């Protein structure tokens, strides 16, 4: 059984205490793109229960003005950074639903800075994928009939306007909300997905573009949902901001 | 476009004709406000093969030809470095060597200590007048790789799978050209650099 | 001087050997005037630049008239959005230029294309593009991988003329294509294509949904069906009825029509046919070779074809995939309406509609038809005339047109002495006759089956017989027939 350790005050009915975390127990699994070994080992770690919200991020920018729209250099975040923060940095200027939506249009540099401010970090790809495997009732969601189709359905629905509020999709086996169905999420080592985007050669990445890439190849050809996540991550550059891309933070646990 | 703002962290020092490649201590050099796209905005300190600490903005004023490698790499990295040396010979013939610096950044700060970098440089005959080899923290490596669009990951204890890229930065540290892979000619590299010298 | 004259046989052998060698030489190479398709391409001088005119299906940009190569700037935006796929059924399409298929691109052989791929910020996924007209890695896919809210740019020279598919190649490729990410790019040969009167853009493709054909609401993509290559919908231009009703294609009698055809797949090959038309010319697989007089042409998945025909006769022509269940059960049907004057020589339309009887049988009725009121002969002449028809349909097979019968098999009716016994003759017709009889001094021993004819009909046919073939002109009435029953 999972024992939920919360780094902040207990979850209320609203459940939006900033930075609430839960423990994800360690384990090993086969990620879509293998490294050198087939199985990836993940040590137990803490993960935010919710993606970082607009309210959370507003607080961060108020305390760290170098990360406001005007002060952030283009090399660290492109011109769509925080484009929805149209009313300034005062939370009272925004409606409640906006404040509870996951923050998006943030770059990798910005997400890292936020997590560092909370004395956390972004999760690694393997940590994120490991935590995301679970459905509501099983640590391995592939056992759960219909779970895969539900994820596929999310990709089939276009984004209409702004995303829903955090906590509005499902709570998984570990007590984490919104790993699927709300927004894409940054990971710390998004640059470790060795793909060119030319997916026909990406099955085993081109030797000449990538040194040592002979070790990199897809382990499953029909996990379309995983393909889409990896493809999305590999299309990103660190300064990119995207309307459907947010993040949540993680923290290592002493082993 | 965001307005250019000079961060408080920058100390404005106006130096006249200081084009020396040897940088000691934390000498910060900036002639004018850096472009918003310059990678030299990345804060942090690096250590070079002579064990000197160095900040990226010290490279301002030079054209930088850069690549990310690691000393234990025996596949593509030696090839990339030999191509950079070809660029060096070409520039020598064109009498443009004064303008250019060659920067090698290590993926592996733990194994690639300054001493390792130094013996690596000596082994490969890299002229200390213009070759700078640096290492930084793992976090800094992650960030500079992001800025240089270089994908990488550890495979096993020693090796890395990584993109094979040679980048060109202009005198302000803005990334202006990248050549990925090594099956295409390096004509493009020559052209990109020559263009910057005009 | 002595010289040897070769014997004739060996001379012939030598000559034929030489001929074989000569033909082998010419068949390996080209005939004079043909360029080697595998030779290195020459690059044209690029003069000026223009922004490409892109059109939504089923329309195409106008033919290219310039005689020089130019730089063509193509800007294509990708949008993921929901549209109707069949009445009451919607689907989340991933589109180039909001349509399925995407916009039609028209360039000239030798043009330099600057391609901008724009991924709308509302989209969930990264996309790229592989144009089959591109020579280079991934057909452009490696250089156009674009995250939502971003744009990538690459350039290529259109080295080969032809009609080419373009499609998204981002993983998972099957799903990106299955959701509608394909279209056509035409690279006109330098000399241009022959002039025609109408040009249209039609692309066949399949869709795989969890619900069955016609199941309502927003239908998700079904991966199992896609893997099994078992589509729910097979359609032209992205949806059922895309080219029907007010959206049907139009032409006039006498028009030369050219169809730029594509097959986005993802899985099926198309057997493309226009019902009621023959393709006067087909550029096979969208390439340079043309063939003539084709009824049904193949469009490979991820391939194309160009079909041309002159319309001669007005009407509605259905375009189908002739793997026929796809046309009538999955939506692979589209219309071309042709207006104009009739041409009865080419096609007359229906001339007549009549009952058909197999020979020797009885008068048949159409199923469900009520007994029609018999037409009653009002005079001897009428009786004879109507009797002639019965004779032709019922009696002639055996007794022959001239009443002569067949010796040894069927007795004659011409000047037949048997007929002098009217009652027995009627009886033979309505009840049949078997056993030995003598007619005109010749014995016959066959079987005549009973004829299922009405009294009127028997009266008519017998009156006819008695008044023809040199017989004595007796009139048989229906009452006389009834008396024999």
C-alpha cells in the first residue's frame, strides 16, 4: 500500500495546498526508449500531487521578479512566456478558475527555477513515466481495461481554450492527480530522449546523428500513447513555451 | 520583443582592446548590453583545463566554435574534434585565427577533472592559445546542453549517448549556426564563420 | 585470290546473331532523343520568388504559365479540430490547412520551395511533414519537426515532375496519417501538362473509429481496427458525402476532365473507377507514363494517379473504390454531375422494356402481377395476328417457322391432314399428345406437352395455323376450345 507523505498541510476538500507531495515507491519498468539496459530503475521519490497552478506561479514571480514576462531573456523563455498573465501579478485580478488552472506557457528554465525556489527539482523522464503508469486502481495501468483507450481519447480531443483546473481529471493509484488528460509536463532531462522527430528512423536512432545511439531504440511498437509523449518531449527546446505544457516538481528521498 | 535590460548581476567594465584568450580569475568583460538571445546570460562558473575559473561572458568579442564531448569518448567525439581542427587550419590560411576560440564542454564533470582535460588537450595537440576545455556542475552541463540543442544521456558508468553537433556563436554569444551529424561537409561551418568576420 | 564463301546456313546464323546483338544494344539504352532518367539533374536558374497559391479540395490552383524556375514560398498551418465525418458523427481530425486532404500545392519542375510548417498553439501534439516530392532525408520530416505554437522552415528543389502525396511522419505515424494528415503536391513538368477544361482534386482515405458505421457522436480513433486494417469509413475527401449533393463535382458535356487522385491510406489500396466513364488517359501512379483506355486504375496507399476523360453524355457519374463494399457500405462514393445535351448515339438510354420468355416455355407472368385482362380478338384478322405471336413464342421451336416440323421428331403443321380433325387438334394443344400418330403418311411417336394457354390464346394460335401454312382457313373459337377441356 502507498503511504502518502505530505510535505505541506493535509489536503482539504479543495486540495490545493501549494506543494503538496506524495511518495512514489521505487521499482523498475521497461520505458519506451531503452537506455543501455532494457529495464529502468527508479528509486522511491516524492512527487507533487498536482501540477503547479497559476496561483502558485504568480506567487513565485512576485517573489522572483527576474522571472516576470518583461525581465526574462528570450534565450530562457520565448515570447509566449506567461502570455495569459494579462492582469499583472496580483492574484486578486484574476478569477478563481484561472488561478486553479495549471500554469502553462512556461519554459524548461522557468520550470526549473520554480522548483529550485521550492527546494525541489523537476522529475526525471523515468520518474515521471514510472509514476504515470498507474491507473486509478492499479500501479500498472496496462492491466486496467479501458485505461489505454482513455489516454488515447485525451489525445484525440483538441485543446479548447484553456485547460481545466488541477485535480479535474483522475487520481491515480499513488494519489497523484492529472498525470494524463490535463497538460503535458516538463521533465528535467527532456533532452535525453534521443530522437530526431523523423520517426521512421527513430526506431533505432541514426548512428551518425547521435554518438552511442545504437543503444537507443523503441521497446514497444504499439504503445501509441507513450510514443506521443516521447515525440512531444523531443520536439521541445528548453526555451519553448507551449499552451498545453506545464509541470510539477519532485524531490529525492534519502535512500 | 522584450526590452533589453542590463541585469544587476552584470558589472560594466569597459576594457580597451583586451582580446587575450587567457582569462584569469573572475574578470567580467562586457562591451555593451548583450543580446537577449546570447547564451552568455547563463549564470554560473566553469573551470578550464588550466584550473582557472571562467564565466561564459568572458568569451565575448570572439567568435566561438563549440562542441560538447567527453574525454573517454572513442566514437564520434574524436572525429568532431578533428573537424574543428580542420576549421582551425582553414582559418589559419585565411588569417582569421585571431578572431576565433574553440570551446569544448565536457558532459562528465566528475570524470573530466581539469587535469584530465589538460592531458586530453595535450594528447590531441590542441593549441592552448585558442582551445578552451571546460567542466562545470552537472546542472550547468544540463543547461548549456539545452542552450546548444544537444541531447545526451548517460549509458553505463563511463559513456554517454549524445548529439554530434558543432555550434558557432557570434561575438555576443548568440547561437548562429549548428552542424549536426558528421556525414555532411563542413563547408557550411567555414561559411558561417567567415560571414561573422566581415 | 581465293576466298571462302560461307555456306548459306552459316550466313543466316551470322546474320541473325548480328540482329540479336543489335537489338540487345538498343533495348538496353534509349532511343534517340530520350534523356536518361537516372542522369544527374540539372538545376535551373531561380528567378524571383512568389507565394504559392494553395487551394482547398476539391479545387486546384491554376496551371503554371511561367517558363522559368522560381522560389515558391509555401506556408502550411496544422490544426487539430473536430469536424463531421458522417451525418451525426464527428471526429477529431488532425489537418494541414484545416481540411482533409490538406491544401493542393502546385509548383514547377526545378522550382526551389521554401516550406514553412506552422503548428497552431491550440494543438496538443508536435507534427512534421514528409512530401514525397522531396529528395532528402525523411522527405523533409527531419527538418520540420514542430512543437505546438512554433514554426519550422526548410527548402528543397523539386527535382522530379509528378503528383505526390505529402503526410505527417511524427510517431506514431499510423495514427497521424489515420487522423487525416495528408494531401497532394503537383510538380508540373517543365513543358506543362496538356490543357483540359476541368481539374479536380480527390483523395481517398480510411478512418478507424470505435463505433460502427454511422454510430453517432464524437468518435475516437480505434487502434485495434487500424492494426487489423479494418476501417469503419472509406471516403473521398475526408468524409462521407464530401463530394455529394451540393458538393458534387461538376462538368459540361464536351469537357476534358482531369482528376488529380491521391490515396492517403493509411492502409488500403484503391481501385478507382468512375461508373459510366472510361479514362481516356491515365498517368500511372502519378508519374510520367501515360496509358489509354483504362476502366479502373490503382492508387497505392501513399501514392497517386492522374485520370483524364472527356465527358460525352449528361448524367450523374459515381466515382467509387471498386472494392465494392467500401463504396456502398463504408462511404467510398462521390459524384460528378455532367450537364449538357444528350447524345443518343453514344448512349441511348432505355429504348424498350418488355417481357422476356425463354423458348418453348409458357407465357409467363411477372411475379406479383395480377392476371391481366386478356385482350380479346375482335375479328378473324386480329385472331390470326395475335395467334402469330403465340405461335412464335410457343410452337415455333418445334414445329418451325414455316410449319414444316422436323422429320422424325416433330410433325408438320403445313398442309397437315391431322389438322382436319379440329377437335383432336385442339385437344392435343391443351391436353398434350403422346403415342404413335401418322401425319401426311409419316409416322411420329413423340411427346407433345400440354400447353398452358387460355382459351383465347389457343383459339388465336390455332386460327393462325389453320390460316397459314396452306391449311384450310378454319376459325377456332374460344368456345370450341372450352368444349375440349
